C-alpha cells in the first residue's frame, strides 16, 4: 500500500473537523428539540433560581387541595392556598420548598408537611444564541444548562470558524450582547475541537443573560498550481500554508512549493511575502503557488 500524500491527509482531517463537531453535539444531545425554547423538562433542578413567569408544580401528600400549578408573578410572588401570598422569586427551588414547609408549620397547619416543589415550565431565565447556527435566537434556560446542550438546540453550521464566544452579560440583559472586547471577566472563548476531543473543561456552564456567539470563518484565497484554486473559509486558527494548500487539493505536479508567495494587506497596503509550508496564514491572504522551473 502506498504512502498517503501529506496534502491529502491534511485536507481529509480539515474537511471532517467541523461536521464531526456537529455530529458530536447531536449525539450527546440526541432527542433535544425546538420545544426547549419554551418548555424544559419537568424534573426539579435543586439549584435553579426561581424567577417571574416560571410555573411551579407543588405536590402535597397531606392535602390534595394544596397540589397544583402556580405561576410566579412579576414581583416574584404568587397566591398559595391557606397561607396567601408567598415569595418564590430570587431563591433556589429547594430553598423555596423548605421555606414553604416552614411557613405551613409556623402557621399551625401541619407538623411535618410532605410537599415537593418542581418547575413545570422554565420561563424566567434566557440565553441568546447568535452567529453561524441553524436556529439562532433566545432559548430558555432549564436549570443546569451547559454549552454542549445549547449548541445541540441551535445546531452549528460548517461556516463557523470553530470558536464559540460566550458573553456573560448578567441577568438584566434584555437581548443578545455581542463581544466588543477581550475583558476576561465577561467573555469566555471555547474551541469546539477541544469539545470534540473530550476536553470537558471547555463545556462551560451557562448563566441567565448569556449570549453564545459563533463567528463566521474568515476567507483565504489559493491560486496558481493547485488542483482546485478558489476562495476557502479558514477552518481553524493557526492554519498553516500547507493546510491552506490542502483545502485546494494540494499542489499540482508542476507546483513549486519552495517558491510560494502570499499577498497580504499590511497597514492598508498590499505586501508580497515569501512563504514556507509551515508559516501561518492570515484572513484575507492570497496564496499563490508558482509553476516549477524545469
């Protein structure tokens, strides 16, 4: 069996990277649907912070009249049988459950009330997914939502540059917040390929008001003695000249890989640079492979 051409091998690796990421996300989150935008699973998430518009399912095993669905109003309260207005907004689900039991005991209704509280519909906390995804827009947080989950909801596109930017805008955000700086306290950058390779530390937890932004891949141009001269999306950061040529199918038999030139905009002016196969390319580069001198 002959040795595989290195340009062919690199092209095969680059060409499969982004679809593999998407496949990974879909496999991990099989069964996730667009319904996640409005309704989350009914199972209780103990550290979920209750907010306005959430619908709580309260089950009482002592008295059926105390069982029902209750919608949290704008001020974080709702009316509960026997004890009137109760405040659920701003506290975790389990803290509210304990608070409700204590109030029933303190007011003399039960000695040891058997009550459970779950979230029937998550409506108070949202994230926003923008950029190179199939279905962008606002999504409702369902407790412990992480990045893999959110990307499975929205679906990544091959036109993504392989990076995810998470902007922590805070719970007061009323719409998406696009990244404007590299402030480490509000912006997190995640490499999708790290997720594909099982780097779980990259699977960031999401917060109320977060914006997830997938930038579009930037373009390079490969011309001259290559098999498929054309414009190509940069598949990843730190792409080498060899990888760029692989996108174009590699050099032809007449290509002189030792005399590659790159035309690059530097300070607003075009500059021609002699390039080696190991050099890194930049967005907008025009890479030219000249014909071999016989």
